[in-house]
C-alpha cells in the first residue's frame, strides 16, 4: 500500500466535497485544485494550491486546458517501485500525486435539455477529467481515484483507519468505477453525435 500525501481535486458535482477534502487536509495531504473547486474549498477554509501555481502554467482556452501538464501526469503515472521513474521525477522537479478526486462535466444532463445547442453540448465534453482519472486508475497500486461522491465517507474512514493508506481491494474497486464511468460517459457522447449525424442527413 502507498500513503496518500498529495491529491488533486477538481469536481463538477461538488456534493460533500468540502468535508472530504478537509479530512484529507487533516491527514496531512497537500491538496491541488482548479478554478471553481479551489474557490469553493477556500471559502470553506480548506487550504489548497492552485494547479496553475503548481505547474507554473496558467489555465488556458477558457478552461479547456487546466491539468494537461507533464508535472501532473508524470506525478500520476510514475511507478513508485521503479527507480528510473522516480529518478526522472526528481530530475524534472516533479512530485508524485497519490490521489485524484474528480468527476466529469455533466454531459448527459446538459444534452437532456431540448434547449441545449450543439456548441454548448461540445463544451460539456470533459477532456482533462477523463485523462486524470484514467491515468490514476491505470496506476491504481500507487494512486487512489475517487469519482463518486458516495464513496467519500468510506474512503475517508479507511484512510483514517489505515493511517493515510487504502487497501488494495479498495484501490481496485475505485479503479473499476473509473473505467465503468468513462465507458458510460463516452457512450453518451457517441449516442449524441450519432443523433446529430442522423439529423444532419435529413
């Protein structure tokens, strides 16, 4: 098991996020965050570091580019048991990131409204979020990933019980939820585009 020392938090659904991240902070976890999530956490009195301050690179393109940076993804994907990986991190001034707390733009909710225009639908296709959670899930032995607010309580309780660590079983379960989540997310996008294509052919 690997202790959680640094987390990145960026959520569209902010349900119960303040309490969960406060618990992480109380366990000594350094919290990186973006945009509205960072503002929400600060308002609740939870210390956070803006991702742009951490990477040294500003958010760009109306928020389309926030977390797509080697300092983030190398920190997620490095194998902690591979000395070459860890040496590459050190050589490039990159710290490991041990937890990702992310849920995605509400694409299905947005396109469910008949008022939604195509451009708005496209802007609600999340890019950085799926990239973060897939990277974390690929490296689940070292990086825990939470995409469902209903998991906050159990994850918090286990972290407290195990001194900042999570069991292998929990890590596998959380990684499974990621790929199940992105499968359904991408399917919703594909179905929307299929309907758009059919309408264009009429």
